[in-house]
């Protein structure tokens, strides 16, 4: 590797994760490369941990929390290398990863950005590059596929890669003025790639550089995510090339046969997609639930064991992948029974997390108290949501459900439920409203078209803070019923009064 690389690792608390990351990075670090750890105003034992590495790393301590983009920019400003490698502290690079990235960049001099293959602890893919979907938004390519799938092991030019492990030439980074701090810990990496691409630089994915990623071990607020999505939407959504289908076709996972007359015949790999038709979705849901639940449980077990300062409690080899994950090891594998057992385990892990959270237990490394994840309780939340809507909303009603496109929230027996916000065809709009005025306009338009209830799941309550004008409109115009998992506004109710059962907070 002929180009000296400066590895910039932004950190904020989570000292245990940082230690695992740095130990993996330093194992085979070339002599001409440096590691810069940017302590973004940590409040745990991170400063003491970084001191323990002595001259093996360079420390940069920020007096106030700047977030991912700001911390990376500060680290880059002090870097000595000709190339900058931004690396999350919730990653564990595998041996040879840095040499693979540097070698790829050397063989592809037009590549201003090079990203790595990121894997979940299960061994499944978390990131094989980023594609732009038909909705105009970025999506991690082939997330969930086995790491050995041929489509995953295909280095290529793309429009973007994730900043969890991103090599950028210094010239391209400085010409782009670094990461845009208008993004709040989401999408700033995609934005940087798109700006570099617009200036003529190429973005590549290198499958030979492999990194394990604990993705979002520290989760941010939904309102900050919404702010980033809105900025991306205004800047890029109508400008980007929607390339996902062309890449699927290139990889042989999607094929089209053109007859003399329509309809076309399309062949889609079952690993890539399913046809949304008839009642064949039940088996699909069982398999989807199996995959998601195993992935979620593994991630949360890692977080639990990290509190005790130990390593992962489950090795990747213990989890079936590929065909075994879909069919089981024997012909008599009972998917429904497996999911029932997974539900039981999920509830137990969730209860352990809640007990730690209520007790205010602090990890041995002195990081901030443990917080229970919202992810594990989501399936139970959906079940409560459905039951509460069934109790409060008459059969035959037409509902609008505030969501980010989750179809599970629309499966409300006997009720005609639709996403809010939605596009002209009634599907999920793909982004949040730009402001309260836009949200009110769409609500009133859909109300005039026949919608008689608006339902806010508890996971969407941040709307009431972020869209203050929209919240005031709801409170002043429509009666509301509060339940544990949702708040239901009656759009067909008495506009002059409010329900005696309470209104949204």
C-alpha cells in the first residue's frame, strides 16, 4: 500500500465498543498509517481508555458534541495522510481490510471514495454498497444476503457507500468541503458521495475489505433522522439516478423477457424479492419474521453482554444462514413453532433490558446507563396497536396511519387503512412532510376524500413535537382517544369539541 492513510474514528461514549474497534485496527496497521480518534465530548471512561493506547493513536478531544459530520471534519483537518478513512467505533475490521481498501484505490485511481463490505454478527450482509431505490432514497445494497453470495462479492462503481467504513482521497474531501453538518448523524455519508460524484469523482465498493458492523449500537432521535431525510429529499431526491433495478439485473437477480405484446415476463430471484399477490404472503412473513427476529436478538444480546464487558454471547456460526435459515436443518422444521419460541425469548431479553434500564445500571467502563432498545418490543407494540384500534374504531372505517411505510400497521381487520403521508397512488410517500403546513394540507385533502380517522402509533409521537403546527391543528380540530400504543383522532367527529377520554400530549 503506497498511499499513507489517516484513519479517523469519531467516538461519543461507548468505550467498550471503541476498545474492540481500536484493538482490531491496530493489529496489522502499516507503519505509514495513523489512527486519529476524535472524542466527541464523551462523558464515560472514553478519555481514560484513549490515554491507555499511548502513542499508538492520536487523540483529538472536542469540548462540545458536534455529531458525526462535525467530528469527522475536525479529525480530517488534523490528518497527515494523503487518504482519509472514516471508521465507526461500532465496527471490527477483519484482518487485511486496510490493505484491501488501499490496494483497490491504487488500482482504481479514478475512485475518490471506496467503501467496504460490512457484515452483521450473523455473517449476513449489512452493506455491499448503497443503491438509490425507485423511491429516490438510498438503500444498503443486498442487506441480509449471505456474505458468500456472488452479487455481494462483486466490487463495482456505485453512487454511494456508507460512512461506517469509507476511504476518501484528501483532494476530493477538501474540494467537497467535507461532510455537511446540516445532516444529523444520518445520510451525511450519502450526501458526501453524491457531491463528490457530481464533481466528477468516482465512488466504488470493494468486497475484499470486510468489516463487522454492530450498526446503530447508539441510536439517535427520530426527529433528527427526519431532519436529515428532509434535507436529502430537497437536495437529491429528484436529481439522483435510481439505479437499484439496473444493478439487480446486472447481477442476474432480475430478468425481463419481451414478448410481441404485453404483459412482460419478469423473473426475480427469491433472495431478492417476492411477488405481492394473493395469500402466498403467509409463508413469506414466517420466513421474514424468522430472519429479522434472529438478527434483532443477536444485536441486543451483544448490547447486553457489552454492559458486562464481555464479548458476543453468540458466535456467528451458531446461527443458520442461507438455505438452512429458510428451510431448517430437517424436513420437519416448524417455522410457526420457531417464531413462537423466538417471541418468548424476545420477551425475556426485552424484560432483562428494561430491568437494567430501570435500575440505572452503568457498564464497567463508566459509559452512560443502559437503555432498552425499542426494536425488540416493536412486534408486541404492533399487536397492541391492532387490538387498540379494533376496540376504538368501528369496522368499515377509513384510517390514515402515520408511519414510515410499515405495512404491518395497515393490517387492521375490517378497516380500510392507508399510509400517512401518502403519494398520489395511495402508497407511502417515501418521506416526511417538509413542514406543518404541508402535513395539514395533506391531512385535510385526505379527510375530504373520505378518511375518518388519523392514528398515531406511539413510535410516531415525535411528530407532535417536530410538527408543532400540525399538532396544534389536530388538538384544536379533532377529538382524540389516547391508548397505550397509539392515539386516535376522529376526523369525522365534532370539530368544536374534544373527546372526554383525553387528547394527545
